[in-house]
């Protein structure tokens, strides 16, 4: 689906390093709170926090060599930490935050197996 | 892999190891010819690259590339002009195809644009330099052409007819089907002939709904005709049958090689004959001529690492370097071009127009395994068959799919956040259906590539310059693609949720064709019906450059059928000493 490919490129960059040294403790707390607000735990499955979404996002940003991207996230988190997410849906930073959250969540173990109950990536003798 | 014997005159030297070069190696060696196969790229440990079943969360970047690697965006292709990457750029720069969460699995298959520049008009040129070329990453839709394509000029007056008809190629399509395996369902359509199919994939609920709705319109939704062996191939020990495992849409090949790729499908079996010498890392830059006889004597190549130059000799030279690279090689060698048509009549498929719809009653259903199929569906051409469309000639088909995938297709497009967002993504993820069109680009003489002597690649070889644009026929066709897709979704009572109207950058379909076309008339074509140069009798060009028109069907199966036919002819002539 083209939209998926088009959108994923916005999520460029990735994880690998460690969050320390990029986000302050306070910034990471805000990230943790906002991502869990976007995809919360519910009766069906655990949410972004349990899926390790904030750590993944932080690690991706930490190893990125895009200085503008890093700045955007620092200021964006600060601002959204104060305002909360309600009413921010047209904000470009909200979109970036939501896209990265969704990417990290739906590629996580919890996202794929518990939440989406994905049936593929198994050998099937008869199909 | 054995060393080249430079004192030897090989029966044939084959340049390129993708669908065309691999097929040439297979057919020639099976006839007992001594063949040297030269590939510009590496021979990779492909199993290590592919890791088809690795879960995203087991990859350190969930399949994304590391920092310092980047893919060109659609915007860059549109706003800027090639070359798109400067040789001194800090990042490795890849074509758009690397822009995906499976990108890290293909980063060694596809070329770094910094090393492979080109100039001229905008073009998204996707190249894979490694053993097997683009067959390592192809989309696998394996279709036949028909006389609606081969004799298109006779029907609408544009361009040239092919020098062959369907009857000439049919036995070779059959051979390709049986040797490589193809999955699909018989439909008895005159414009999309059936193959000798192995077991088809099943259409899922939304796809069946579309199929039923279109029957009354005289249109067909058929299971994806995939170059994938679903029943297995007893004669090939390198390939397994498909186990419907899923995540097939991740770019990069299939680690059990149920999906056709040239190395396991063609080249490894050719090596087992003992008649094939393979040399990767061999960048061919010239076809050598013997001026006394007017025949090609062999080729010159550079070792891609040491930059040392070598010359090898052969009784026949077979180019399968890809449509654009073969044209480049002919132009650089200044041969086989008495017609002046080399590089011209360049064509491909437009793509971009697509629709996505939502089938309400499928929402909330228990999860199914839908991407365990090599593909979803194909909706063959329906324009300009029995009646003429007023606004454009030729036609287009749609590729589409529906159902659950590893990454929910609606995760990025569903509005809002919180528990309601999460529930909506979960419940609706399997209920979408999407299809995108591939349409014929007319082969115009003025659509061409030439040599840019001032721009050189990493090996010092002059690059290609593009002079290529879509015309009015393509633009009008694109409008009709959108219109007809909307009509068909409406007929199937599928709610449309997204429409793409924009044509993507030329090259996006990765179906470039027709820069050394075949023909009966040596004044207006480069090759005869056996892909043999009109000018140089022992020179054959067996890739997509030989195609006279693009049709709207994906070209890989036709490339291989034509190549098989031509190589049979080559061997027959060579044995009679008539090359």
C-alpha cells in the first residue's frame, strides 16, 4: 500500500544506540507519557510503554545524524508536555510523534502479536 | 566458480546475470555451450542478506537502514534533476526503493547512487548490481503478452508491430512456466493468455467481492500470477515450494527461493552442467569488434575492485545487462547502430494512480493470514480491446491486495489518538482493499537515452543522459485509471477512503524497456526477431531493450521467454557455423 511506504519514510532514522545522552530524564518522562497516551494499554493488549516505544524512539534519535530532527524533538516534547495532546492534531510535531509511535508500536512484539494478532510469518504446510 | 581462461575462445560471453543473462546462461549451457557469464556486481551470500522470516523487533532498527544511509524521496526526484547524489555526499544514497521498513535487507543489493550517476530529465532509475540483479527484489507478477500487444500497431497505428506473434513465443512461455514455476488461475482471456499454472493463491473476502461485482462489467479479478513455485520443482534442488509464510511484501527476496530469482532458478543449475564460468565484479565497458570480419570478438571489462582491465574472446556476445545498461554498452562501443535507433523508443509503465477502499462488514472479523500469499490479485487490461477509448490508445491493468498484513495499513491514516484510535486500527486493519494501475507508455522515437561524455561513474565509464518524458496519452490514461478504479469500487459497494491521482516519476515502475528494439526492417530497428543485431551477426541483446512496445503487462516473463527462443536460435546457428 503506497500510503504505508510514503508514511514510513517520515519515520526514517532508527534505533540502535541508547537513550541516555540525548533526552534528559524529564524529556524522556514526557515522551513516555505522550506515547502511552497515543497508544494506551487497554483490555485487549498492553500499550506503547510496555512495548518499549519510548526507548526505541529515543535510541533512534540518539544515533541519528540529523541535527534539525533532534532539535525538533527536544522543543516539540517540551511544548507538548505542557499543552497535552488534545487539540494538537494538526500540529506537525504531533504528526511526527504519532507516526513514530505507531511505527514503533506496530513493529514491536506486543504490537504484532498481542494487539494485532498477526497470523503470518509461519510455515504453513497447507494453504 | 572457475577462473577465466583468457587463452580460450568461449562459445558465448553473457553480460549480466538477471532474468535475461541468467536465462541465456541456462539455455546455452544446457545445449553444451561453453559460457562465460560476467556480472558487474558482487556474488553475495544472499541467504545472509535476506532473512525473510526475521521479525521486525529482532532487527536493531526494525528493518530500517542505519544512519549514514538514505533513500531518495519522491520530492527529490520531482524537484531536482539528476545526478541526484554527488560523489562526495556523506551518506550512502539509494533510489526510492530503499525507502521501506525492509530497506536494511536490500542495502547491499541495490546500488549507491553516488557511484552510479546519470543526467538529463527526471528518472527514478533503480539498479541492482549483484548476482541475479533485480530478480532478487522483483515484485513477481509474471504475465504473458498477447497479440493485442505484439500487433498493437496494426490495431491503432502507433509505433511498430513486433516481428513475432504470440504463436511464436507461446512454446517458450510454456518452457519458462515449467522450468521456473508460476502460480495462477486460468481465465481464458485472449488479451492475457494463461500460463501452465501451479496452484493459485486464494482471493480473500474483499477480493472475491470485487471479482463478483466486476463480472457483469466484463472485467476480471484473478489471483496474482506470481513467478513463485507453489507446488515445487522436482528438477531444481536450490528452490523450495512456497509455504505461505507471509511478510512477502518486505522488499528483498525469498530465502527459500520459492519466488523466482536468477541465481537459484537459472545460474546455479547452469553451473552444475560444468559448462559455465562465472565472474562477478566484472564491469564490461566495451564490446570488441573484429574489423576484418565485422563480427564481435568478445568484450573488455574492468575488475570492479582492482580496476584492472581484461579482454575475453567468444564466438558470440550476448548482452543481458538490462534495458538501459545494454543500450549504454552498445552506444559506448559504437556498434550495432546503423539504424540510429539504439537508445531510442524507450518506454515503460506509468504508475501512481491508485485507490484504497474500506469494506465495512469485514471490520472486527477474526484475524486471517492474508500476506502469506505471494500477492493479492491482478485486474487485467480492459481498455481498447473490443472498443476504442476516445481519449487514449493502449491499456492498463491493476495490481491489488486486501486483508491483514504485518504492519496495519491504516495505522498511519487513522485519525486521533488514545484508546479509540487503537481500537479502530485493530478492528479495521484487515478490511481495506487497495489497487494501483500499471499502464503502457508509448514507445516514441524521441524518448531516448544517450551518452553523457562529461559524467562518469565510479569506474570512469561515461554515464547515461536521459531525454524522456511522459506524453499526453499517458496523462489521459492516468485520469482514466482513477475514474475506472472509482467506478469499479462503487460497483462492488466498497467505500473509497483514499485516492492517488498523481503520476510517479518516470522509472518508478522499474519496467524500463525498448532501447534496442527488434524489427523486420534493419533501417528502423536494432535487432531481428531473434534479438540478433542486424549489423553484427554474432551479437545478441536478450533483455528488455529488445521490446518493441511496453504493453501494460509486467515484462520479466516475456524477457525470459524471448531470451530462451533467441538462445535456441543462437546455438543452432553456431553449430552450423553461421554466426
